[in-house]
C-alpha cells in the first residue's frame, strides 16, 4: 500500500494506535476519542476504514490493534513525522513542545523524496526533538524503549519526553536539567516504588517513581 492512498486522518489514527498500543496491547476506542479529540462515531468510522484496508484488526466496542502491514505503514508515517519535527526545531527554531502540534499540518503533503532530502540536510538525525528514535527507511518496526524506572544503578541512558506530557511536568523537568536527549546516569533507586536518583550534567537529582515511569529512555546499545 502506498501512503498516497491514505488520508491525513488515516495517518493520524494509525499514529495514535501505535502510541497508545506501543506494547502490542489492544487500544480501546475511548482512548482514541480522547487522544484524537474527535467523536466516538468518527473513531468508529476511521477504525472500520483501516480494518477494511487491512491495516488494523478492529473489534467493535472492544478495541483495535495494528496488523503486520499496518505496523510497517505506521513506521513509515512516524519516521516522516519525526523528521518534520526535527526540521521545525532545528531549522525554523520552534520549541520541541510546539513541533508535535505543528508537524501534522503539512507533513502528510510532503513527497517522499522531499522528506529524505530534509533528513539528509538535517545531518541524518537519530532522534526527533522529543528524544525518540527516527526509524531507518527500511525498518518495519519501532524500537521498544524502556522507562527510567526500569534502569538499575550505574545504567546510562538518554531521556525521551512524550509529547503529551503535562506542561507543568515539562517545566519541572527543566528545573532538574532533564530534557529530551540529555544523558543521565542512574545513581540509586530505592525499592518498593521508591524514587530514582539520577546524575544530570554532574548534578544529582531525585525523580519520583511516578514521574520516572513516564519518562522513556534509550540506552547506548540502542539500534535503529
């Protein structure tokens, strides 16, 4: 299937399914209603279309998962999205928090060769402005990231901050020196859902368990 056959709404729905079901779990329709900010009827119609196209397995009222073909198509869509985000931040000076909202306004209209030229002009970046990996052109899956809370003392990783993170949380993280792409080292982790102590730019900071679960990390041995 060619991306040109998909509408912008199709692509945004596929991205949402991928984000909310990144561990392979079934995504409930209500989650998509909230995430896409559309009506339940609209979500139902979109899921039926993706099901008919062979990109998603949709059981009405139960949920949806991506098919193997759907995953491949979605990886291509996400690659395009992350490259455009990188362009908005690196070349046009937008903040990483703004890139997620702006990118969908024109990313779907860009020809494939233009996206590739943007990627090369940007120096073939490895990550988007939020710190998430940009898949290779021939990749058929997205790398599974771990959460900060899964790391052990001594582990080194780079932080990725989800685009839907509450602005107040983003502001708090900035006060700690934690932002997308920053390298941290886990110094200590208390048991029984205790906080995690990390070293950021030579300074020790304590991150609560709940927040540590929200933050994704890429370890140095990542491959994508």
